[in-house]
């Protein structure tokens, strides 16, 4: 099957789990399919026509990547676009073409990207999250092929009680116009049904997996800090709950004075998080590492004694799987997608910093408990359900159903 896929982050350019998830899905699909992937391209590269990055070896022989020059970046807000656009226009030949605001640039990207539907033969169109929905809808009009919408999170997951109405409108438009929908958890499926009144029968759940083995899982990464390390790895935004992490750190230090805490990531909550750490007397305990890339991510996971995901909303949570694969126990939110499939992880309510602290103290003070949880987690992740092939096969099943429907909405 030939798949025309629209995404908005893909390695080596990534800001969160969407790039990791998309890469894993593409790798799984390429074993039996051809994929044309269309994504925004960093403006500094200024490749106006798009760039064919077809590899010459391995499964990536079946992959063609087309990149559309655009200031769009992962998880970009309307205000962030307004800030970045003037920088992006400097010295570019497209200064008069970039959208004046985030919505108009998403619209422009859709017009340019969807044109690939006439260039590349495809059986199905697959789009990832709201920035690509319009591109998929336009591509569907061009080719008449079925549209599968991959939803990784909704605007309500990202923004809570203050959703952007324009993004919500575009999410509804894409979800409503899709032939079929893939959500990465049952929790997210329920969110889509509740918030957008989409029929549950139209939505399939495909839980994510990760590569079975990578050299990065086994990197020698001794901790540079003088005590046990508790790690937060993710975007420093409301959705990911970094404020609960800092509050929990204060309680853990009361019982494990040598404990050290690393916040690895960037986001709009960073300044207030630093201020709060200082106010709690944790200036020497909480270390802000900034965003990590490539091997740095796995070195941080390997160096940590415990990884914590205190997310307010976590439709899935690939960090948990990567942490466990690296031999580091992970605390996950009870309502997260990954908690639906993962048994050997400690589960907590994101808001319950007392319970979170109690579990972390137990892991730091009892080596037997820590090691048993680590070993059981590694054994559990050896199951094929946590690899790349099963999610790819489930996705293929959805593609085949969409093709059988002939491009109509379910």
C-alpha cells in the first residue's frame, strides 16, 4: 500500500513525543509499504521546492520525505508564531508569502502540501494532529482517496479549560471529515467523543510502541550528581505537570536529603518553575537541563534512578516506555494512555504529590523494590505489543477498512 502522510515534526527536527511516535510508525509501515511523508521544513534551510530525502539503504528505501518551507514548529501557539514570524522572514525569499498569523500559515501550508497528492500515487492519506488536518482534507479532494486522521492529543489536552477556539474548529473539521480516526489510547478516544461528538465507531485505538532494541538503551551514563536522581523529561508546559514535579521534590528532600532532581525540557512554564524551586529552597537540588536531543535523552534516562510523568493530560506517554527500556522505573499518571497497557510501572494521580513522593522515596530507599520493578518492566516490554510491528499492523488494518469504505466518512 502507498501512504501519503502529513506530519508536523519528524527527526532530526523534534520537540516532543510526536516525532518519536511518527518515526516509529513509519519504520513499522515501511517493512511492507511505501510512505511519502510531508512535513514543514525549518525556515533557515529555505528549501522552497521541498527536499527528497529518500535513503539508499534499509527499510528507508521505501520512504520519500517532502519538506515544505514554513515557520511552523511543533506545539506552536498563536502568540509564539507572532513572535517567530519576524525572525523567520529575515533574508528569506518567501517573506510576502508566509501567513500573517498561525491560522493563515497553517492554511498556506495546507495549500502547498496538499499539492503532493497529485504528484505521488497513494492509496490512503494519513494526517497527524491539527496542523495537518486541512492539508489532508484538501489532498482528499484532489485524489479522492480515503483520509485517516491520527489524533495524538486534542486542544483540550494541551490547554485545559482555555482552548483556542480556532484550533478547536480545525480539529472538529478534520475529525468530522475523516474516513476513519486513530487515537493512541482509549482515554483519548473518550476525549474525542465527548468534546467533538464524533461517533465512537469511527475511532480505532492503536497504542504506540518503541523499537525493541537500540544501543542507546544501554549507554554507560553515570550520574554527575552527588545523590539519587529523579528525572522529569518533557515539555515544560501545563499539560505535562512540571509544577507538580517541583512540589513533589520538596517533599522527597525532607526524607531523602541527598536526592537530586533534573528538569529536562523547555516551555512557557520554565520561568515560574525556576522561581518556585527557589521559593521552596530547592535551588541547589533542582537542575534545569533544557531540551535534550538524540543520545542526550537516553543518557539522562540511564543516569536517573526514577523517571516521573506528572502529566495533567497524557493521551499516551512514550517517555514511560523509553525510561523502562533504559532500565529506569517510571511513575505514570493513572489516567494516561500508557497506563492502559503497562503493568510494571507505579501509577499515581498527577495532583497527588504526597502519594507521588511516597512512591519515589520507597524506590530510592529500597534497592530491592527498585531493581525488581526495573527487571519486571524490561521483561514486560519484551512483548511484541510494545514493539513497532503490532502498532503498524493495527494501523494497516485501519487503512484497509478506510480503502474499503472508498473515501467516504464512516
